[in-house]
């Protein structure tokens, strides 16, 4: 059993896959944070512009 565990611990073939999974998860998380921040900022602006345009009359 000890020999099997040592052999498993020495193998590095799955390390690259784990690195890519962690990197991809970090990028997706960062994109989510950026999207949420931009959505909040532009949502308020869109509401303000809509209210301003509703108050104007067309001549």
C-alpha cells in the first residue's frame, strides 16, 4: 500500500489539469465580479436617462 501511495504522489500528469481548472475558475470569477460592477453602474445610468427622456415633450 505504501508503494502504491508513493507512486501516486510522484506522478505529475494531473497537476497541469488542476492548474488549468484553477486558472479558469479564477478568470470566470473575475469576469463575474466585473460584470456585476458594470451592471450596477450602467443600470443606474440607464434609469436616469430613461426618466429624463420621459419628462421631455416632443414638439
